[in-house]
């Protein structure tokens, strides 16, 4: 927005033209009550340059000045008619001339014919002849050649002879040096305000430096001037109010007082910049809401995209977050981890984007770009962390649930009973919810059958227990196909595999849900499907539900297993009068207390 608004302000300044945008200081006409020598000294080049150097800092505090287009010199208070008949007269009226002195003429013009004008000796009010140059346009229109002499009428003295010594071509005709007073480079036909509107030629004669005192005795009394051209590239919209105040101070405030102190007490300051700034401000006030709407709309879309990306990423990692929480990760620690993971990518990307933006769209106020880049990085980093923390919070209603099965297969009823195994989840493999989980002990695949073994792996989230239901007895040892939820291979199977979001559930919740569905005889009861067009062949379950005797020793020798507790559970114990059956757990107090103390799920003394 700064770039486009600055371009609009600079275009408005250039369109107005140097004649309206330059700051012009004009001194008074020569005082007739002052000594003649004092009037002459006031028009010397050294005097005008010293005043220019003192006034320039005053204007520079308000505007950035372009010194290459700024100048000082002397202009006539009037444009007298000359009696030379060889100059064209369109309607019979004599031509008028504008004798002027402007600083650094040789640096802003190229000599086409002849040479630059100069002075010999000291020029006074009594000097009879001076040298001058004209532009090629003036020479063509007024039929002036090198060596032509133009006579400026005198006041109380003979006419002043002005000899043309060179024809010049402006190097930058559109610059403020030549365009603040366009008459210096281009003559004009002036029409008189009469009914027939007769016209006459008016052209400028560029006198040599220090030749201005000769005009004191002519019909064109000299007036000193100092003109300062503002640099359009240094104008910025965010400084518009300050610029308007500074221009007002130059025209009728402290700036004017300083300018008069450094020049003459009657110096006047004029410029049209205040009108240009006011007109642009009105245009900007009408366009600004549209540009602001586009900018804020783009920013809002970017924020929404970042938040949606964070939410989708957190949703894909829902099972991973749930498993980390089940292994004991705190909510604050989990949030900090997600924030750090995203920041590792977002911070370098934001820095690279900021550098590319500053190179592609240079601007003076880079602080806003830095703040915007920081906001983008912060939003991108916090989006995943906030979404992940919300999904991992205990109050979240969207916590992991068992998988509903595959949608590309018809539903198959489950058998009446399954045997339930419990194994220590010592390791984790896999990624998103669509991937498979391999439950291992100490990093090794294990196939278990029966109940009563708890494994503990200190290196991978010590002691997180996941219920693993065994398949029906199948001589092939393959898991039952076409069923959702957890599945396990037989003794010859490759891995214990958990499908879907159910793999990320905590040990306590999964164990409680499984035990609650067990019947009196340790088998799950499910309703028998009615009206089914197909019937499945059910194989008889093994009667012996005990674990092999050598299994605990084998499990304890696996890499990464640091503890083992043997547990036996019966659900039909009848204490006291035997009217109500309750679960009964048998366990070695020493090994079980040691295992419970390491897991952090609630330690207890050995003798309790």
C-alpha cells in the first residue's frame, strides 16, 4: 500500500509541474532610497549564492530538495518591448524580451553555436553592453543569430545593448531548472486582452553571471529569486500531514521568518505544493477503504489457510497425540513440542519470505513488513500447537474411538467369543491413522495367547498396556480377516497389529472397556445376527486358556524388557456367603509393586 500510494503522490506532483510544485523565494525590487552601490552588490552572484546556501537548510527541513534542479538568480520585474524591427511582429506589435540571470547555466545547457556569455570587468548601472545567450527555440522564433544585438529600453539612460554570443540546447527541458519558468527555454505568443486579440512575441535573454546590475537603469528592474525543487522520489504518503504542515510553515510561519532573516526582510515565499497535497489527500480518502479492504481480505484468507492447515495436520496426528498422552506426556509439554516442531520450519521460511518481499517490493517502512512476517510465522507455528492441544485435552469430545471397519467390504458378524490377551506395548511403529501399528515387546514382534502377562519396556514409555484380543483358533495361524479393530496373529504370525484410531487408546481405558464386555466365563457376548443370508463356520475354542510355562522366561529375555509380573485373574470368585461373584486377581506383591512404581500409574508398598 505504501508503494502504490507513494507512486500516486509522486505522479500527482509531476503532473502538477515544477511551476506549481517548486518553492520560490522572491526578493523586492531595488530600493530607490538605497545607495546605488548597495543595490548593485545585492545582485552579484556571490551575494545571491550565499543567501541560497543559508536558505536551503530551512527548506530542506520541510522538503527534500533536489539540488541539481534548484537555482538562484535575477529576473526582471517586467518584460519591456524592444525597438528592433528585425524581430518578427505577427500583428505589427514589437517583441518583448525577458532578460534574466540563472545560476549554473553551463551545467544545464549544451552550446550549439557560439559560446557561453561572460562579463569583462565590473558591471554597473552605467554599463552600455552585456552578453547573453538564447535557446534554440527562442532563436528560431525570434530570428536571433549569434552576434545579434537586442536593445533594451533604458530609464534615464541610453538603451542597454544585449549581444547574443551563443545558441543553447537545454539538457533536461522537463526538469525544474528549465520548467519552473518555461519562458527561459521556449518563447511564447502573448495575446492582448482586446477584442481583436493582437499578439506579440516574448522571449528570454540569458545574461552572463554578474551582468544583472546593468538592468538597474532599464525598463526591466531586476528582482532576485531563489527556487528550490523538491525531489519527488523522496515524497511519502505516510509523511503527508507533516509535509502539509511544513509547507504551511514555509509560506506563513517560522520558515518564512528564517528565510527573510537570511535574505531580505521583504522576501516572499510561494508554492503550489499545498494545493497538490490537499487534492491528493481527498483522492486518497476515497480510494483508501478499497485498498484497505483488499489488503485485510488477503490477510484474513492467509490466516484462515494457516489455521486450517494446522487443524488438518493436528487431525492427522490425532492418534499419535493420544498415544503420547497415554505414555505420560503433559498437555503443556505436548503443546511446546508441537510448537517447536512447526517453528523449526516456519521461522526459516518466514525469514526467507521476508527477504524476498523486501527485495521484490522495496519500501522505506520495512518495520511493518517485519511485523507482518512475524505474525505469519507465529500463526503458522501456533496453529498446529493449539489444534493439537485441543484434541489432546481431556475435555475434548472427539477423543479416539474404535475403528468402524473397512468400508469396501460387507460387514461380517464376529464370533460369539474371543480370548483376550494383555501384552506390554514396549514399542510403536507407524504414523497416521490409516497405517498399521505393530505391538512389540522390547522392539521385537511377539504373538501371545491366554491371559496373565504384563510386559514393561522402560525405554519406550514404560509399561503402557494394550489389550490384544486373540483370533479364533486357526491351524494356519493367520489373523481373522475382514474385521475392524485390533487383531493378533497366532504363534507363527508375523506381528501383533492394531488398526485404526483404537491403537492409540490408553491402557486403562482399553482394559476397562474390554473387561466390561466379558461374560461370566471370560468370553465376549455379542448378539447373534438374524436374517443373515450367510452363515459362518465356527471352530471350537481351545479349552486350555493358560499361558505356556516357558513364556515368562522368554519374554524377560527380550531386549528392552526390564520387568515382568505374572498375574492370574478369575471373575467368578464368591466370597463370604457366595451370593455375588467378584473378580479376583492373584499376583506376586514384590514384582507387581516394582512394576507399578516404575510406570507412574500409582505405586503401593509391597506389604499392602
